[in-house]
């Protein structure tokens, strides 16, 4: 009886669970991952890690000699943890005496370097017709430069590190491997300036790229020595350039750049707006080179080789070699390299005639990437690729239907050919939609954590796009390989590629029009995503741990927290001046939970909302903007408005009477987005006032008509009052608008937003005398701060978003607390300065 119970217990347990933990690569991969995470979180000293590793290794040897195998296994896993931490330290935190980071800082300086190009220079086509850009984005070229020497005080000194080289000119005469001497404006990679902003510096630093050098044209570069063309990297660059030219020259826009992205992994001719379409509809994976692309090409090649009667071992070797070359040709992205390593493990199993479990190939690829490309291990593309593959290996089989019985197969074969083909097609279509849906549900939480976008419409258009891009991928590959020698084949291939990618574009455009086809979510609590995946893991392994209704309740509760995250409003008025470069954005959170945004723009372009404003709002769990105030009709104050209208619930847009009357393309676009400006725009003029959560707002300028002059003179000026404290928001106010505001009785304010980004013309001594600010905040990108003369109010506290990053002011009953983002300063305005 006991033996029967044991057998029954063994049968009811998931078989793959025991296989999971018996594969040695699984605990090793988990240990390496833990080492990476510990080094990222705590940054232990190098000597400590080396001493601990040595001690653990000795303890493992002692346990092996003493035959204490369980204890030896524990010490071995801890040693692997230290090994992972050490690898992460070497890749990201090791700084030697000749590191270029010691020679650069956050300010721009004229530098001269000598180094060689690590990649072929790429031309990026800028947007020339965007009505929301103050200055059209010009074409630019970029490349990665590995440094050898740096000129300091007239002498060349050795230096190490990579710089991102950016030129406003084409760099067609320079190629991979060339040794060059370059003189330009160099600085460290820009750090994030606002809460929630993507850490671009950390992202590039993990790849060994520490700084950026900008030049106006190729005259700032001098060729020292041409690189050799007789190497594998140069050959790949030549093939890539030839293939890209073949695709772009035979296909119109945007199908040509789409084909280049599909086959080669990226396209400098494909604007960000096109990438955003695929990202917002949740189908970006059909363009980005991933395991899906390699599986299609590798499967097709294996089928052809099998048709020519090649042996399995030969097929495995040739497919692996082909996929490796293709992955390197397309940039060696982690998702592609993951697929290559997995195929290599399967092929090795075929050659050695030993089975290669899927779990082993997946964890082996994770371990190899951790040591070969450690900077990519936690990148969005890498983690999503591994997660989707894990879903296909472990989750899909749980939901798959049982195989057809012999009787069902016999019945199917007895049907006419057309009915069999139709039944097979419908079955394959159902399976494709089913698998796509399961993978979407499994991957969406983590993808949303990276992108803030949830795309239910991907369930509808994902499978058709997979079929269309598969056809385009195969046709394009044949066209590239054979069309290089027989040009008519390339033309015929484009006849197949064009309709497929044209249909893809039309499907994506239609999907964007579907209500709630995609929507945006703010940041989640750090524990929510791990909790969700741990719950799924427990459910897959031990479904009987709780009743079915309990599992359903857990799933519903988690989904509600995912879609409707809880936001706790501040207890007092909280005002944040965001660092948006030369532009303005002020976010005000009132105690009753309302959110008001004063201006949303930057001279850098409309992407300021996507890169800085929206991430900040999402980091504060904000999904609704109760009032969006636009001070005047200059682009650097409103060109971020369209994205905010798309990604947030904006209840009201308020501006001045002259805003919609300005005859510029940017204003016309905003009017179009708002429909009828007279109905959807709230006009704010002098004398308007309202309250929210104990915060009082009073408009001081402009009047209903005038004053004459440019839009700056009619900037919206708002006085904000809370618990006896006052703040003045001024836009780009200048004369004669300044004089009209000063007609009000003098009023002492505690916080003044410097008019016109701190311009001297907008801060005359008469205005400072009139408002007597205790503190002044300047939102600028230039070197204006603090050159403003202060003859009367020199005791004011001056702050600049250029120097401090985002500046947050918390208005308490006892005073005003100031928090700065870059240097993490927290201080209070002295009582003697407050009015």
C-alpha cells in the first residue's frame, strides 16, 4: 500500500518539474543571475569578492574530499554567484587609471582623440517636415570609436574606452577598422535628469560606451591608417551594405526601410514614428531580428538540405553555422544569439547522438550570454526573448490539445483533398492564434514594465503579420543571396516583398484606430511583476495547492493591480520643475489628487514628452491630467502636447486667446487634434481664478485682447497660493507684458519661475523688486544661469534645471522643502527667506 501511494504521488507531479532541477545548467544560471543582481544592487568591493570566492572554492574542495556532497553543492553554487558578480563588475564597474571617464565630465569640452572605428559609420535620416520641431532634425552619421590616445597639454597619453561619434555630415570615406584622429566637443553620456527617465548613460556604459564626441563635418577627422578589408568583420559590413542597398533601391518608402529592418535588424531610414506604430500595436517582434526570424530561415534551410538527402549531422552543422553568420550579420543581438546558441546545443546533441533538453539549451544560452555579452543580459530585448521562449517550452504544452486518435486520423484521411486542406489550414490558424495569445498574456506584464504600453490589438493582427513577414523574409533572403548575382531575381523578390509589407503597414495603421487597441499604464510597484510570475510558476507546478476559485481570485486581483495601480496623492502641494532642456514643464499635484501641468515642450523636439514628461508622470502613478495649461504658442512650450493627449486622460486643455490664432503648422496640428478649438480649448485670461485641494490659482496675464508683439508678451502668468506661500509661473513673459503684470500691487512670492528661461531682458531689476522672490527656478539648457544681475534681491536662492535636474518643491505649513534630482539634495528654504 505505501508503495502504491508513492507511485501515485510520483505520477501526479509534473514530470518536467523534476527534469527542470535535475539539469545542472538551471541552478548554475540562477546562481549567475543572482550574482549579477547582487552586484547591481550592492556593488561590493573587488577585493571582498575575490576573497569570498577563494574561500568558497576552498570550502568546496574540502567538502569534496570529505565526501559531503550536498554541502559541496551549496558552496559551489555560492561560488558561481560570486563568479557572476565578478563578471558583472568587470563589464560595468571596473575603472582603470587610463579610463576615458576620468578625462571627461558632464560639461562639453574640446578634445582630441586617436582611435579606430569599431563599426561602419551609419547615416540616420532626420525629420525635415515635422511641424512640432523648432529646428528640423538634420541628417547625421554615427559610429563607435575605440580610443587609443588622447591629447592632453600637447602630449599624447594612452586612454581606453569607447566613444559614440556623431557627425552632422556623412562619413562615407571612413570604414570599420580605420584608425583616425578626431577633434570635437566631447562629454560623458548624458545622465537622466528627471525621475522615471530612462538611464541612457547606464545602458551605454554597460556596453563599454562611456562618452560622446560631436563634430560638424568630416573635416574634423583625419585618417591615420586605413583598416584592412581582409577580415571577417569587414566582410560582414560589406555584405550588409550591399544587401541594404539592394533592398532600398528596389522598394519604395516605407516598404524599403521596413524590408531592411526585417532582414538586417535595423534601418537608419526608418523613422521613430514607424517603429512606434509597431511598438504600440504590440508587434515590434515581427521586425526586430529574433528567434522567430532565425527559426524560419533555419527551418527552411534544414528542409532544403533534407530534400537533397544530407545526413542529419551535416544538416545540423550547416544550419548552426548559417544562423551564426546571419546573427552576426544583423548585429549579434541577444535574442538572435540566444536562438543560435539553442540551435547549436540541439545540433551538438544530434551530432553526438544525445538528446538536448529544451530547458538545458535555454539555460545554457543564458549562461553563455552572461559571460560573452553581459551588458545585454537584462536588456528588454534579451529578457523578453528568453521569457517568450520559456513560455513556448513550459507553458504552451500545458494548454496544448491531446493528439488525435488513430480513428480521427483515419477519418481525416478519408475526406476529399480540398476538405483536408481546408481543415488543416483552419487547424493551423487556430493553433497560431492560440499560441500567440498565450505568449502575449505571458510576456505582456514584463513588456509593459519596459514600454508602458499594453496592446490587446496584437491578439488580432499578430498572427497575420507573422505570416506576411515570414513570406517577405524568405523572399527577401532569396532576393539578397541570388539577386546579387542575377539582378532579375532581386526584382522578382521585391514583387513578393512589397505587397506583404504594404499589407503589414495597412494592418498596423488600422489597428491604431481601434478603440482601446492599445493603452498606456504607469509604473508598477517593484514587487508586482515578480509576484505575478512566481504565482504562475506555482500554479504550473502545484495547481492543487489552492482551489480553482482561489486561483481565479488571485488572477483577478493581480490584473486589477496591474491595470489600475494605486496612486496616493501628496498631503500638501507638490510642484516639480522638470529638466526638459530649453523648454518648460511644471507638474503640480494638489492634496485632493488633481494634477495640473503648466507647459509641455522643449526646443529639442516633440519627443520630450515620450522621453522626459510622460516617464515622470508614470513614475508618480499618474494617468490623468486634470488641466493642461499652455502659456503661449511657442513650440518649446507645447510641442509635447500631442503625445500627452494620446497617452494620458487629459480632461482639460487651457491656453490664452491668441494661441489658436497663431498661423503656424504646429498650432494647426494641435487645433486639429483638439477638434474644434472653441469647444475643446479653455481660454484663460486675466482675472480667472479657481481652487483645488486648498490650492488657489489666479491668472494675472494676459488680458482678453493684447498686448501687441510676439507670443511671449501674451504669456500666461499664474499665481499659485497654498497655506500662505505663493509661486509665480511666468512662461516667456517679456515687455510690454512685463509692465502690464507689474501694474498689479507689488507682491512678494516665495518661488518665481524665471521668465523666458532666465533671459536678462525678462528679468529687469524692476520686476525683481516687484515680486521679491525668495527663490528663482530657471528652466534652460544654455549658460544663462546665473548671469542675471541681482542689484536688489541678491539674497534669493537661484536654481537651474540644467544644473540640478528636476527640482521638486513641497509646500508644507512650516515651510518649503526642496529636492533636486541630480545631486539628491534635500533642503528647506530658510525661514528668513520666506515671505
